[in-house]
C-alpha cells in the first residue's frame, strides 16, 4: 500500500484526520482497519482476521464482545448512563468499590477506600497526589520526592511520566517533571542505602509489581518487592502498587503484589478493570491515608476529580467482568493457560533468534538475540507486519517479543500465537 494514497476509503479518511498514539505518521504505515471483534479475533474491513495476542494493549480479559458484558452495558445504559460523582453516588460504583476492596484485601492488602478515575495514568496521578498531600497534611513537609524503578512505565501524564524510566522516551519532558530517584529492580543494597540516608525525603515509592510491562516484560523477584515494602514501611514511605497491567489475573494471581506477600498503601487499577470494554480506573487507599484528608476545612480534602469518574456504564461492566473472573472454571482455566504459556516459552530456549525466554502467569516474552533495543525500531515494525501476515496481532516492545492474550484463547489459538512468534523471530 502506498504511503500517501491508501486505497481503502477508511484508511484514506484516517490518513487525512487522525493522529494515532506512538505513531510516526511520516512513515505512512497504515493502521489495521478493524470492522468488528469477537472472542480473541479482530475482523478487518478487508476480510482478514487477526488473533489479538496483545489483548488490545493488555485491556481485554474475556474476549471481545463478551455477551455478559454487552448485556450488563445495555441494561445499565437503560437505567443510568452517567451522573457526576461529586455529591452523587450510585449502586454500580459502590458495589464495585466494595468488591475491589474485598479482592485486594483477600490478597493481603489492607485498603478501605476507592477513588475512581478514567485510565491507568490518572490512577497513578491520583496515587502520587494522595501520597504527597497526605505527607504534607501529616506535617512531614520534607517528603517532596518519589522513588521509582529504572525501566518503569506508569503512563503518559506529567506525574506518571515523572516516575517512568528517566532515560526513556519521555526524557524530553524531564525539565518539567517532579523530582524522582530511581533504583534498579533487584538492587536491594542501593534501595536500602537510599532509604536509610534519605528516607525522610520520599512521599512514596511506586512499582509495577513483579513485571515491568512496557519496559519489555522485564521480571524481577518477589523477594525484592517484599524487602522494598518492608524498608518503605520502616521509613514512613507509602508503597504504591501500579497493578494497571498486572492486575486481574495476568500474572497468575488476582494481583501481582500478592505473590510478594506485601500490603501496598495505594493500588492503581485500570485496563482489565472493565475487561477492556470501557475506560475506568480506580486507586485504592488505606484508612490511614484517607484519614489524613479529614478536617473541618475543604482545603484538607482531596481536591481532584474527573468528569467521567465512576461512570455507571463502566462500573456495571466491571462488575460483570468480576463475576466472570471469579467463576471457579475461569480460575482453573487461567491456571491451565499459565502452564501452557510456561511450556510454550520454555520451548523457545533452543530458538536461535531469541534469548531470555520468560513467563509469569499468562504473560510470556523473549528478547531478539540480535536486536537493536530501540522502541518502535524498524525491526519491531517488520516483526509486527510479519505476524499480521500470519494472522496474529503482535506489538513487539523494541527487541522484546511477547504475548498477553485474552483469557478466552483456546489451546490451539495459544499454540498458534507462540508458533508465529517463533517463526517471525527466526534468524
Ligand atoms: C503499569 C502501567 N501503569 C500505567 C499505565 C498507563 O495506563 P493508560 O494507558 O490507561 O493511561 C500503563 C499502560 O500501559 C501501564 O502498563
């Protein structure tokens, strides 16, 4: 297809007016024209079908167009589509909040409050702001910095960029960002020393528990997270678990922090929260943090809100998704898929074009042996195109090939994904 004259009318119209995320438009690569989607499959306007091996940017859990979610959405739309959440409340939001708290606490957390927003980045902004304002209101006014991990990705808004990898693609914004210090995952000695000497300067430490998704599915030890949580607690530094990617079963447990036996002060949720049907996010907080905002004057309150926070449609869909997620058969199926993923990934150990195969739960990844490392490199664009010709939607992260399929994949579909991944990486 030519750069300037796409033949599909939709692509021509798209090329005239759309500005896509993470896209160099000067390269003129046409997007995939998607007409509909069912289960793990995307149907394109030109008749092609693609297996969605990336769960549409890690949001989809039960497959596209799941009937239980569609009916929850339409039933809720007929009842209450939206109302402001300042000074109003509604059943879907409260019910979902109660369930999220119960689920997080069943995994070892000790949270009591839910603050809604719309996307993963805002869930992170909210957590950072709560931790900072709480410290200020406790009188710990020297806590003006955050701690984060090298390789981190927490979103694209200013607070979220600040706690993302400092040398990464956000670095152009660094002069505008909040002060943050970075520790390498698994570098306990530096973390210990930093908290020992300067622990009183930090309002919070934020981590993606166990898997740094956007960094290239980099995995680190549960032991490091457990020790980080212990050290943070000892120095009065709030621990923020960003479970935007890892939440809702991706890593084999409901939340990844459970595997480290830690109890975060703040938990950020989005993506799988609505199983990929609608935008919604939640930041869960402990009672101690919530209490820092109590007082006579409104100035002590958390003065933050979004027009569409706690959107009833999104909350209703999220509740329907939790019903599906918690069915015993679904839990057993996720365990099977995790085991199959482990085996498919282990089989790549002898692959000549790949190295460092790794998996956790339903996340599997491996690095190109001779890659360049660059995010959006021509290699990753070529691999994406080759996977698409073989009927699979993949989005390599620089050198890293990975699959994060929806939980509705069949054994055969999962095998296809890993076969195609191995084929396109062949040297
Ligand atoms: C761990 C993590 N946090 C936050 C975000 C940002 O979420 P959103 O794209 O919904 O703003 C992402 C997105 O990939 C993520 O992986």
